[in-house]
């Protein structure tokens, strides 16, 4: 993308967000990935569970300088831990790590029913005034269901000629899953995940990953708002890659 730059006094410039914001307090459930008006050489990932004082906030700077007015491939990864130690931010496939702000006190649920928004947030209201969007060219956006490796990010950057991934990148051997954790029920391995009430979830699997060919295992469950476990009715297979799919989406 290419960012046109900030205006003095504005709040963060949203690159991508999925959050339900309280218009009166500015506290939110979810996450926001953004530029900062006062430090235009930095990127931030802010994750909240409804309390702005108990949050994950990782802001680091690019040693190469300002991010304004330059084409750049921006990447953020997070391992699901809720800790800033599990967050890494990259510019042009190079990790940026000049410390700016670090707060790793996340408490509460990040679940929310809002849509993913790119380059704008429609929830800010009176808290942040008129800055609900930004001046930028966004060339492409990719969202993955796993933590990208440095090799995968470098392949996307492609020595300055970024390439879009039309299929999942080649994965190393083993099982790569979407979910909180693997667990057991009645001594049978299953995939645990945090569900939302009103959604139905399906366990899918694929033998290949480049490209994947997802098929239903036959295991489904309705969301309860709590943590659930789905198991492969045919038995766990270490040669397969598993994911939990929200069939409403």
C-alpha cells in the first residue's frame, strides 16, 4: 500500500480492523492494525477485550524511516496468545523492531459480530471526530488462518515485486490448524476453538495444501459462546491438515 500521511491531532489510521467499538468510551472488543499520526514511521496492533486499560498494544518503528508516501508491503502476524511477544510486524518482509510502545495486559473476550473493515472504521463516532478513514492506495489484502513464516513473507515480497497468493503457500509437513488448541475427549484427539452463539461450525480436512482441497469430515456443532471441540469421526490423521469452518460465512 501507499499511505498519503497523517494530519496533526488525528487518531490512529486504520489499515484493517474487526472490532465492536463503544461509541461513548472508545473501548472495543476485537483488534485494529494501524498507522499512527504522531509517529508516522510506526505500525501498531491493538487487541482489546472491552477495556482500553487491559489490552494488547504493540507499536514498533521502521528503522528505514517514515511510512508516508512510499509503496510498502505491510505484514503483521500474531500467534493467538494475546501477548505482545506473540506479535511481529514487517515492512517489505523485514521485521521492524524499534520499540515505541508495549502493553501486554489483555483481559476479556475479543469476539465481536462486526465485519472486517479495510482503510476505515465506522465505529468511532464522537470519540475520534472526523477521522474515520485515511488517504491511501491499497493494492491487495491477504488474511491467513495461520502465522506466516519469514520465508512465506519473503516470498510474498518477491524482492520488491509483491506477488499475491492465489492458493495457500506450501506448508511444512505436519498438521496446521485453525483453533485454540488440540485436546482430547474420551481419549480421542480433537480441535478446540472459541465459538459464537448462532453460528454452526464444521471440521474440515485436506491431505494437500498447495492448493488445499477442503472436505467435510462430517463433524459439525452449533456455537454456544464457549469453547468447543470437534473430532474427526474417522479418527485423527497426522497426514491431514484440519480447520474449523464457520458455515455461516
